[in-house]
C-alpha cells in the first residue's frame, strides 16, 4: 500500500490515538454524572471517526487529489484568511475588555490578582500592537 498523503496519515494516526485514549479512559474511569459520560463517549467516537477517516484517505490516490485541490482552492484560502483575521480582532477586543476590567476591579478591591489580570492582558495587547507593526512593515516591503 502506498501512502499518498503523509500529512493526512499523521493527523489520522494522531486523531485515532486520541480517540482510542479517550474511549479507553471513558471505559476504565467513567464519570458519575451521566450527561458528562455521554458527552465524553460521543467526543471519543467523533475523534476516532475523524482519525480513521483521515487514515483511510491517506492511502487513496483520488481522496488525496481531492484534499490537495480543496487545500489549494483560492476561495477556501480567502475564507480562512478572513476568518483568522476576524478571530484576531475579536481576541484583541476581548483582551482590551479584560484589561479594562482588571484595572477597574483592582481600583475598587485593591486585590493583587486583578492587578495581575491587568498586567497579563496589557502585555498581550502590547505584543499585538508590536507584532502588527512588524508585520505591516514586512508586508509593505515584500508585497
């Protein structure tokens, strides 16, 4: 058997091992709370199905061609690019809100944990600003 999609094979093995581990854990050490146990089993089966599907598709020449075509499709790249940009923007604003909440909570309660919340979120926001400037300069020169 020839492996046509090595990356798909690695991901398939990874997801299969993860699914088997979760399923084993669910059988050996089940939860006392029934809805949590059902959720864990469903997640395990889903991971196992994804792994087996990826593993099997790695050996199919036609499936590998479909996967590569899907990966190289310009529309999919644009959707992924826009989605990643939107996630970045949302996370930036969440960090700003948490930073503001940390400042306000520290000002009201004088508890150090809220000061650390402000400090960590402030460092993340500062890093976002610095990286956006670096990437803007880089892409201005190279695009």
